[in-house]
């Protein structure tokens, strides 16, 4: 739901985007509604997510903010603000709740600066909204409410030429059935299904006659290697960047993921997804696609949203069997042959 009483006029809108991949994908939820109102929508994003914005329908331009995750980077923010000032934005929508995220729109002199009441942002954000959690249970609901639009399923575009070149170079050009496994999750161990189960899943999928690849960031390399070494899966971590992963996912008939950024990427591409949840819940960050299913355990301790299991048993993940996941794969009916 949108907040009542905040009329949105068409104009130039700067969206200050998140640094997490999944949140960045979900940020697209507000773009279609703004564009239909005649707005020109541009994104300001850090290196970790800026390229994703360039694959979003309706985003007119992307401005790079070269600061690391969690870094203040005041000099860089000042430099970017000076450059953006001459673009005459009418409105900034600040999606993150941090103090530093609100600096550039303020320094750039953007007259309307909308965001939720966050950490010490009085004055930086002059259109402050109180977050009503019960009214806005999902992350996309919260993002869309800041733009006064109805949330829509995020979308990403693939690059067909890059996809074809990647598949040829990786020896996957002839694969009609490609399944992507995404065993990582930046948040922490409480969101990662056991690696040995991903490996067993890869073996079963290979037996069913499909090609299997493992996708993830460089931080997932050890995890991906463990999955691939115990299965016929092709480990692509370290051989692909984020946009390469987007294009490989777009060629896949299925993605099996944790609650992670690549889960949201796959859903935004319209790829069928089986998503395994641990300490988190799809009630907050679901894969937004009619072709996605989620698996989670009904436990009194879940969701706890902790990075590591405070009870030490990780039952929310360990109780999910390979058989259960394969059952959902077959229910989706995406495997041919």
C-alpha cells in the first residue's frame, strides 16, 4: 500500500539504491509506477549493485557511487553530489535507512528527499515517513510506499549476446537443460542449506539428464568448490561476475537457491526458482515470481533472522531434505527428458 496524502508529481527522480544484491533487485518494484506517472527515474548505486540497475527496464541512467559497503566516503559523496546538482532532480527516494545514504541528495540540493525515519537523518531527509511494519510486511511494500506506488514484481533484462558467448566459452552451448545452484548467502550460515545436500542435489539432477552449474560471488568459492567436487556440477564462481551470473541464470530452466541475492535475480528474470529458507522468512523477502516456490520449516524458533543459529542446531535448514527439494523441482515440471 502507498502512504495516503503524498501526491507524486512527474519529474526527475533519483533513487538512492541499496548495497545488497537482493535489495537492489527489489528496488525495481517502484520503477514502473513512477514511469507511468511520467517520471524520469535514475539510480544512485555503489559498485556492488550499480550494474544491476543498468539491466532494469525503465531506469533512465545509473550514477556510480564509489564507496565500499558500510563506508562513509564523505569526499566521494560530496564529489558525486556536486556532479548531480546540475541534473536538477525534483525528488530523491532514499531506500536505505542509514545516515550516509541520505547525504548525497542533501548535498546535491534535491528539494524533496523522501525516506523512512532512520539514524540521525533529521534535516537530510525532509519528507520523513514512519515505517508501519504491519501495513508494509514485505521489503517491496516498503520501497514502493516511499514512492507512493503499488509494488510490482521486479524485472531484469538479460544480454543475449553475452549469454551466448558465456555458454559457448563454458562448454554449455548445447545444454538444453541447465540448472543453476546458488549455495551461498552473504548474510551468514543461518541462511545456507548444507553444502553436502547441494552436492547430493547436483548428483540427482545430473542423473536426471541435466547440466548443473554453481553460481556465486568470490566469497562463495570455497562453498561452491565443495559442492562441485562432490558432484558433476560446473563451478563458475570466480569465472563470472554479477552480470555474467544474470545471463547464465537467464539461460537456466531452474535455479535452486537459498534466500539470497541470486534468488531475487532469478525470480526477476522469470526463471523457475526453488528457494530454501532458514532463519529468514518469505513473508518479508519472497522471490517475486509466479514460477517460484519456497521451502521452510515450521519451528517455534523460526524466523529468528540471526546470521548464525543461536541454538546451534540449524534445524531450520538441516530439517530440509534433498528429497523435499527434488519433490518441488518435479512439481515445477521444468526438467525435460
